[in-house]
């Protein structure tokens, strides 16, 4: 098997060199709002759960 017979695996980059879904100018899309929303989506229930845990643990150990 020669090196010309094997091709690199397809990584979702067309012949133009721009990944699928990326703007044509090469700039990556701004995902900061999505990341912030995801942190709030996970962090708010987590913070509330920790608050309730501390509150109920305090009741349990102090009577």
C-alpha cells in the first residue's frame, strides 16, 4: 500500500479549508452567550441544592 492510496480521515472540513458551519471569513462564531446560559442553567439549581443541603444539615445537627 503506497502513501498515495491512503487519504486522511474526513474531519468535516471541505476542500476550501473552512469547517462546516463556520463563517466564510474564518472567524469562529461567538459562543460566549451560550456558555454563560449553560453555566446559569446548571449553576442555579446546583447553588439552590447546596443552599438547601446546608440549611437542612444545620437543622439536623442543631435540633
